[in-house]
């Protein structure tokens, strides 16, 4: 370890140990004081992030959360992603879905694939609340200006199963929770960690949640922005910038079988779970190339140590906010821009980088939570930093 590296490590650890402590189970649903990846020197990839390093760096995209914490055992929520500040039904964005592993309940898939467009905000919530959230969003959409004659809406709602920390069978999401998330959606910084649809999730055996990141391409590559938001709730063998964090902390999938030859438990939270990945860009790309972009998000997921287990629903929703590719309800002939195929490669790389970093942020920002008779610990920062330093995984 060089002298400079040693000084950096001491400075970072001092700053981390100065953070306020969170009482288990008492999270308010507000922005966590825990660090993001870049606060720790975890730099992913080669492209720079946007101003907020969030999906909201893509012009027009807004995010809102409702975190639902009710005694004794409810810990869940709703996260809403709005593609722009107009009515999404009347000004539709091209969109695509990639399914890496289909163990999930993503509403709206078939129409997105058939028409290549998204006509509502995107909601993320808990598994058994998908249909209640969709119903509430449809009600909200029907009240919007210009919707007086609408008789069909394709709500897009994704989920992960937060039943470990949430009384999921009570299906606690109510219409007011959905409306609050939609109407609170804003650009700028995005709350991360145990908030919104990530309030009750767990990842790699630690507390998971909502995470986001972005990348801005150099002007020579088009200057476009890619933003990613994730709802993490999956298992695997955590690695951060290649460092074997999960193995060295002794918490990873199949650890009981490898270390002590224990019987396999397919219901172990480190074996199952899910992840929702939402990718936004301002590049003028078609739904065909958006599907190709969505596929690359899974490459970012795999870099973190996921292996897409049997019980893991791994979905990507991608859309473009570029005004030149918007679609209306009308049946007239449209003239749209379409980025050439060779120019899409930098967007692939940006998507991989932003997805990987968003996942790290979802874990790093999440605090320890006690609910539903269980405690799920936050990833220990000081111990993780020691591993990252030793493996040369930070800058």
C-alpha cells in the first residue's frame, strides 16, 4: 500500500465513521446519509456521470417515491418514473423490454413489445401490490387533461418481492400511495436506498433498495445521456469493481453448501429475489435499438455478481425521451429520427456502466432495517472499504 493510498483510506474511513447512525427499523424513508459509490472512490467505467449521477440527468425524466412504513410489519412503497413533463399517453415514448429471467409480474409487456411504445409512467412496487398500483395509476391517468374519451390504457408496473421485511400478504399499497408518488415526481437528486419500491428489499444478503446512476457521452460520441434506476432484491456473490466483497465478508449464495455442506434451501433470500432496471436516454433511438440497449443493462447486472437465479425476475425497461422520436395517438404518417446502428455502441457501454453503479448505490445507501420479525443489515462500509483498497478496486 503506497503512502498516498494509505492517506486516502484513512481520510475516507474517518469520514464514514463520522456519519450519523441509523436505528434498525426506524428508517424514515428519507434520503439516507450513507455514502454513494463515488463518495468512496468506486469509479465504474470510463464515461463521466451527469450532474446528479441519476436517471433524472436525462432531460424531462422525473422520479417520485412513497415509502410505506406502518407498524407492526409493513415496510414497502411505490417508486414512479415519469418519462417527461407532458401527458405520456398523448405524447408516447418509444420503449422496449428485455427479460433476462421471467420469474416476475411485469404488467404491460405484450403491448410494449407489439407497439414499441410506452404510454404511462413506470411504477415499481411489491409483488402482490402490482395490480392495486396499476389500478390506481389508471384512475389517475383518466383524470388527466385530454383523456376524456380514453377507453384503453396499458399501465406499466414492475415489482420485486419484499416479503422478507414486509407483510406482503396484506397488500398494503393504497391508491393514495400511488398518487403521491406520481405527483411528487421531480427532476434533480433521487432518493436512494430503503425508499419507495425499495423500502423492504434485500440484495446479496444485505439491505437493498433503489439506486440510480447516469453517464454522459463525450461530444465526439453524440453527447447523449443515459440514466438508469434500479430496484434491487436479488442474490448472488457480491463483487464491487471486481473485488470479491461477498466472499470475503462470508455472505454469498451457496456459502452454506460450499463451507459446511449444508442442505440446499431454494427459498434462501440469497438464491431468489428480483431486480427491475429502468433505462432512459435522450438519444433518438427506435424501439428496436432500445431493446438492444436494454439487453446491455443485464451485462452491468452480471458485473455485480448476480447469476439470475431460478427465482429471480430480472427485467429491463428502456425508453427514449428525445422529442424527435415521440409518438402520438393519431394515425397519420410520422417522420422520426433514428440514430444509426454504429452510433449506438457508446450507449451500450454507458448503459452497462450506469447499471452497475446504480446497483452499488442501491446497496450502499440502504440502512439496516428491522421489520416483519427480521433484521436485514446494511452492507458494512468500513469492512467493505478495506476489501476494496486491498484489491485495488477504488481510485
